[in-house]
C-alpha cells in the first residue's frame, strides 16, 4: 500500500499511554465551501509530513474500515460537528465557547476511492471565511488502533489554518477524554406487544391507550408508596402486615373537604340555567338559518321551513349544506304575472320545484301536498 501525502500540512495527536487501544489523531485536508460532499478522511496510508506531536502515524483507512465507521455513524443521534481550531476539545481548559462552523450529516457518509466523504452544511459565517481565504484546512479528529494505525471512528472535525496545533497538551488531554468516553449509545428498545400484555390492554392498543395505562400504573405505585410512608412500613416488611394495615385504612372513611363542593340544589339550578341558555341560543340560530334559506331558495316554502324547524338545528344545517340555491324560489320571475303560454295543468310542478324535489329526495306528490297551489 502506498503512502498518500496531501499538499497541505498534516499534524497528528495520539495518546497511547492513556488509552493504548484507542489513541486519537487529528490531521488536515484542503477544504472548499463550494463542495457539498467533502472528503473527511483520506484513503489508504497517510501520515503527518510535519511530524506528530505525540505518538506517530502512519494511519490507514480502507473500504472495510470505512464501512465500520459508516455503521457507527448511522447510530448517532446528532450530526457530526465542525468547529473552529479544535475549540470543542479546548473549551474545557480555556473556558471559551465552541461555536459550530458546520455540520456533517452522519447518514451521508460514503466511501470513495480517495477517502471517506460526507455531506457538509456550513454556517453562513464559516462559508464566508472559507470563500474569503480566512480558513483553508479541515482537520478530522479520530481514534485509531495503536498497532496497525487503522482509523476506528470519526469523532468530529475542525476548521484550522495551523494543523500542527500549538496548544498540544490541552488538546491531548481533551482528546484522551473524548477517546475514553463511549461515542455511541443505542437507544433502549421496548417490546410493544409485551408492554401491552403487561398493561392488560387489547392487542391493537393505541399509543394514547398505552400512555394512559402507564400513567395509571405510575399512579398506583405512587399511591402504594404514599400508603407505606403513612403506615410507616417499608419494602421489606411482612406482606400480610402491610395488607392488614391497608384494609384498616380502607375501612376508615376519609373526611371530605367540603370547600371543594357545592350544594346539590345549587349544582342542579346552575345546570338547568346553562341548558336553557344553550336551548335559546340553538333556537335563535335555527331561526336565522331558516330565514336565510327561505331568502336564497334553499328552503322552498313555509311547509319545508316548519318541517326543518321540527327536526332541529343539526338537521337544518345538513339540509342547507346540500341544498342548491334556486333562483326561481327567491322571488317572482315574471313580475307577478302568469307565464305566457303556460298550458300546464294546475298543480303541476315547475322545473324549479322539480329540482327541489330531486335535491330533497321527495316525490312530486309529496312536495305538492306540503306546498299546495293557492
């Protein structure tokens, strides 16, 4: 395998004494803000031409190692941060904030012939500085195997102009903590079917039903704890004694707080008043709907209006929503005179009336019976 050397300087940090299985390194790659997918770690064998600060390369990354890093990244709950000048590692020692310059989507990591790539989302500030030449290098921080130099993971990255970091001791101490701490935590999983069974719910219980069951279970546990405290018994006390004490407490009627209640007569009177107010409001709304329906033709006549009034507010609303507004029912179409050439028999329905019958599902005979010819 040949050694790859970038035209940009590289610097490495390692901590074999503190954590021989997982020392940490930081190197630098040329970066451009215009690249959506950026090379994060080079492929093959690479080193630090200017020398490492502690320990030494070379480091190695191949397709198999990249696949393991990609699998680890897929379990991350957060994006991979890109900071400035490795301030994420230095913030604890210098007390300065560590603002992000960008973020790498952990699910975008991809292996290519020349290295591990990822989709970077730069902040506006970082993009401006990169395009203006204020920052030139991207420095990944990664743990690696002390014997083989194989890269094991990608912790985070940093924008820097001086890959050979001057504050080596602080970075090494911070890198030691980052390497020793677990980098990925798998979220605990719950067997939904077992949880439903334990709660005594139906097999297709909804999330809301499960939450209600859990809340009830917690309330029972809290009640039991309160009773144990009140009875001065502990978890290890005789179960029979606890049960006997609980039964005694249950037979003792609790004194209700009367300030939380009102007399029954007051409650019934208030309920009746509210019901009357609601009925009056419904009646006024119903009258208004019927008046509007008569004016715009959706209610053909008084007989239909009386019938809808007897059906109630909901039925009237349903009728008006589906009934067409018929211009012929809004007023006389012939100035109060009989249409010329009208040779229909008295009592026959007009086209407008037939349309009303169709909309309301009535037969012509039923409509004429409800709306007789004067």
